[in-house]
């Protein structure tokens, strides 16, 4: 489920960040819109979920780290 959101972030496409897949959709979309207006690019540094550090992978929250330049 994380891959489409991560691809949307890397491609600076806020219209592709789905509400059901990103609880922080509104601020993320604002960042992507501003990055696009400024001519920046985005690259994924890391993508993890809460199951990587603690607990089951049945229900997880995901976290991505990106750099904009």
C-alpha cells in the first residue's frame, strides 16, 4: 500500500496521494505543490512501517523519509 504514495511523493503529484493511504495527506500535498512550484525534485531515503520496529505486520503505520532538492 505504501508504494503508490511514495511514487506520488517522488513525482511531486499531490493529486495521487490518496486520502485512505496517507493520514497527513493535506500537509504532504501542500509540500508537494510547493516543491513542484519551486522546481525541486524528491528522492526517497527510506520507507518503513511500525512492524519493522515493534509488533505485528498485520496492522501498521508507515513512515517515509524524503529529500527535496
